[in-house]
């Protein structure tokens, strides 16, 4: 025999490895450590990757078109050392952002601008605590004043204005004057809505919204981006002294805007940066967002700019030993170790109390050179009423509240805008986005080893079974080979909906007779029983982001398997036997055809020929987020044709889409 099997046998010592993907999927209560880089060059690459992941996950890659804000500022109230005005503007046409604009009573020259994001305190900007609750906080050491302590939100804004800062405090969706989405949709969504799960004019949380990467979290981050646009449009605001702070869900918004928008110069996320729980609300999660990363690394993206944070008796309580030392190391690598600080507060519950606020003022005072005595201590004030702060009135009527039609209209607006931008986009934009959507590239497909299980001589060819082990990711694939004794140096990866057993057919026999080796595989969860519904995390709410914000979709994982096969063939060399001269990919099943297209998009330069039947599949037509073909982000980037466009049309035989190939797929693969 001129050649023996080119990938032969460093066999028996290797036992089949367990596939880590068979373990229960990760959820928001997992462990999310941050491993600081050894060099700045290493970090620069990682930083770009994670930042793009955030942008893609939140529907902001490419960034939506910025339309006129059309701000309305009215109802000025003068206080002791400060003024406050009512504001609303449009982050997108008809989509209103509401809030309060606080300023120093006397402004000289350019002054710092501070963005203040609140968390899950209901009606945060407009509400006042009861006297009894405030006295309890004072007794516990969390607050100082019976009057000012009635609103932690007004307290921070008043103090910053008195220190010479302009403060934009805006409402999260469904809170205070932001009424276009209901609280049930934003924070309490539990069950899929059949009326919203439509191929066109879909609603939030539907498979279509997820496939277009549309989420409450993404909308809120977009509002933050546009809020910064508004703040910087004010002539008195110094663009070199812009800060953002917030606690709980506001801490999430703080670290994310700081991570993606270079215009922020100082960040202070409170009671949220942690290696533990990452954010329990639907408004704090999005598909793709925290796969392989987490909140500590998100905070790290802001390095080396000044950043503070705190702990409390909540999920942040171990931050001093788990997470913060790694952030310090990152800042030290930048030569700016003193630019990051942690306020220990494990004796307090989840909060943004006067002690934490004082730490923020003092940190801001130091880095923005405000000239205040240090540490900065709040002064008391008379809190404003809801009527004094509420944006809507007879002269400024509110939009329709909790309107499902508006919800659909807004999602369509963002989808149409993305389609327009992507229609003529540079192919690199598509490739970069699809790399995030699938979550792996050919270059990072991993180190793969082969273990033989069985070999049978079938006369003109050998038939073997074995395991490919991706050691980098702890994944295992059961494979079957048909290897002609007169091998011509060509290998065809044959994907079949039935798995590796699908290589037992007449077309494969023709390939083997023609001198090509054929490799069949059981992709993840392929085999005897086809998967009808994919796994989800142990969370009763039917939101894809709780699962796919932390775990790749099955479609993506199966694409990873194909990349493992391709990289193994391209990089294998055993003894004196060479790697294959030609690598081909064939897939004709309703599930495996689209998977092959996704793999081709990410390994296009490493597959010489492809023959695929797509069956006209579109991610945007999947109506169940537990469908094995569901893929977050799959539809946004021109759906399957967008992926297909990244593979050389001269090297592909395609059926099921426009311009069906002519002739025999087998002949094409043997040419």
C-alpha cells in the first residue's frame, strides 16, 4: 500500500476524554474569574475581542444610526447651590429618554459632566423613602441626614452639582417617566408570548428578536450612549472630564458604557463588579454577552483610566480577594495601579449609601481636580417632590404607555437600520460579527488529538472509528473513517443529520472509489436520538439570554465541531505521513447544511472545495429559542447568505439557495 492512513496511530495510550459540554450549562450564578494578561500587547488583543463581543451582543455592532436627539429642557427649579431641569429626548425616532439635568448654580468655564444610572429601585428618580426607613439607615451608619437621606439619587446629584459638576440622571426603561415599556416586560418577563413570536413584526424576547440581537439590555445601553451624546452637547461640559456611576443594575450599565465608549474618562460601578452573580434581571442579560468573560473583565476594559468600585454583603463580598487583585495587576501592567480602588463595605447590605457616595465624590475630586476638601462629605438639602421632577405635564404630554405596537415598531426600526448598514458593509464587518456569533475561529479552533478505537479491512479501503479530542476546549468527537488504500491525498468531511453513520451511502462509496478518504462525525448531541429541544439553564423564565448569555447555542457548538475537524486535518502530521493535500466539506442535511455554511465562513481559506445543500434555511424563520437551529445573532448579519458570502463562490457547489449549482456534488468534490 503506497500510503497508510495519514493520521495513523498514536493510539492506545489515549483514552476518550469527557466532553465538557455534556456538563450542565453555566448560568449567571457561576464563577467568572478574570485572568490578567502578562503583557499589554496580549491585553490589547483580548480587549478588542471582548469589547466587540459586548457590542455585538447588545445589538450595537455596527452602531445604530444616530438620529437627532430633539431634546426638550423645561421646568427649571433652583435650589441651594444647584439647579435642576426636566429633560426628554429621542434616542431613536419616537423612543424617549427621560431624566433630570442637575447643574451648579454658578458655572464658570468648562465643568465635569457625570452620568448617573440607577438600578432596580422602582421609580428611583421620583421616589422618596419613608422617614422610618431613613432613620434605620442612619442608625446603621448608611445615611447621615433625615431630609437628604430620603433620596439616594437626589443626594448624589445635589452634592455633585454643589461640587461644580453637571449631572445627567436618566430613567431606566419602565422606571419613573420612562413609560413606553412596562415593568413586566423590562424586569419581570417570564413566558414567551406567541403573538410576539412572528417572522415579521416580532416583539422582545422572541427568537426573532434574539436572532437580531435585540434586547432590553441593548436598548438601555443605547440610551446610555445617546445620553452621553446629550451630556456632551451641553457647551459647559468638559469632554475631558466625563464620568459615569451607578449601583446594582446601574452598576451594570456603568461598567458596560465605560467599556465600549472611550468618551468616558472615569467610572465608578457600585455593588456589581464580582466574580460571582453577574446580574439577575432580564435587563442585565443578553445572549452572547458573558460567554467566556464576565463583569470583572468588563471593568478591566476601562483600564488604565480611573475606576472605583465597592463591596457589600451581597455577591460582591469576596471581591477583595477574588477579582480586585486581578484588576490591580492589570492596572499595574499599565503602570497605573493607583488608578483603581475598592471601597470595602461588607458590613452594609446592597446599597449606594452615603458612605459609598462619599468615596465616589472623593475619587472624582482627586482625579478631576475639583479642589474640594478630602474626603468629601455630603451636605444636607431639602429633597424635591415628584411634581418638581416629573418630565411629563399638560404642555409636554407623555407618549403612550406600555404599547406593544410601539415595541414592534422600534425593533423593526433598528432591524431595518442594521440591514441598511450591512447591505454594503465591508466583508470584514460581517466576518468579525459572525466570529462573535459563532464564538470560535479557525485560528482558535484548538489543539486536537486522535485516538483509534477500531479498524476493519474492507478490501479496497479501511474502515475505522475513533475519537478526536480537542484538548484546548476539553471536547470530544466520535468519528468514522473510510480510507481508500489508493488514497489520492483528498479528504472529504461528510456531515450528515444522522451523524457518522451517514457515511454509509452510495455517494460516499463513489468518493472512496475515486480515491478520497471520507470522514464522518457525530456532532454534539448527534447520534441515535435526534435532539428536538436544546437544554436551558435552571431558570423558570423563558428568556434565551439567561442560557445563551453564558453558553453557546447548539448550532454554534456544532460549528465548533466542524472547525475542530478542519483544523485537525490541516495541522495533523504523524510520522512520515503528510497532511491531506485537499480538504473538502460536504453537507446535505437540513441541519448540517447550514452548519457547514457557518464553518465555511470562519475557515474559508482552509477548505478547498465545498458541496452544501442549505435547504433555503434562514435563522430568522426559527420560531422556538430551544430549536437546535436557533442561533442568537444568526439573522442580523444577512442571515445564512451573509455567512455564505464569506466563502469563495468559485470553490462551492450550493443547492437550496439562489443560483443552485448544476451537475453532481460528488463529481465536484472529486474534480
